[in-house]
C-alpha cells in the first residue's frame, strides 16, 4: 500500500521557559504553525500523532483543527532527556553524535533514544493506516531518520529548522523515499 508519513519538527520554542515538557511556542512560532496547516490541507491525512510536549501539540494543533482530526499523544516521541543544563549545547550534541552511548547523569544517550523511538515508530506504522503526521523534536526525529535512511547525520540535525517538515513515502513493496519539504515561512 502506498502511504506517506510526514514528520514535523516543532515550531519556535520559547526558551525563557526552561521546563522542557511545558515550554510553549513563541508568537512567531504560533504564526508558523498556522501557516504550516495550509500545507497539509490536501494531503489526505488520516491520523496525527505527537510527542506529548506542549510545543509539539501547539505546533500541530492548527492542522488538526483544520483537518478535524484528534491529536494522539505518543510518549516515546518525546525529546531526548539531557539530564542537566548544558552550557555548550553544540559541543555536547557533537559528542553524543560521535559517541552514541554518551549520556549525562539522569540523561539519555542517542542509543537510548533510538531504543525507544524506533520500536514506537514501527508500532505506529502497524497500528495506523494511511497518511500520517508525526510531530516531534529535532534530536528524536534525527535519530529515527538516521535509522530509517542510514544517512541522516549530525550535520543534517544541525540544519533542521523550527518548524521543519520531512516526507517519507512508502510504495506497495515498502520501498521508501525520504526528503525534506521546503517551506518558506513568513
């Protein structure tokens, strides 16, 4: 069966709120979420799934309302748990991509993220038919993309935007094609 999975990285997060799960979108982030809903209007979406974090729900909410679909929260799609505040996030992230088992105390390695998101994604594919939107976070999605394509790298992760859309097409033999959807948010 041919189907398309759209992956959405959340829109612009309000970084003044340090609590990861409850951090909202900025006003500009909300505008981008509204603009993004127009892209999905005629994509024949049957289901919308999301990380339970506020910013991911708020990113896809305008689309869900436009399409008259409920948002199903999927806990394993949450962001990587870092464990503690990191001063140099780029250095920390590069180390995690170089050593995928590296983690801070009380945090997750990229292997930990892979071990929760890949089985969850496989379950979603078998549980939900048709075209889907999955809304999540940069690191968690990048780890999944790396698993699915074998070629999504640290540099690709660094180039992800807020928001961002990626499209994964399956044909009737389960062959896939993967691409970034170019959007011009204004």
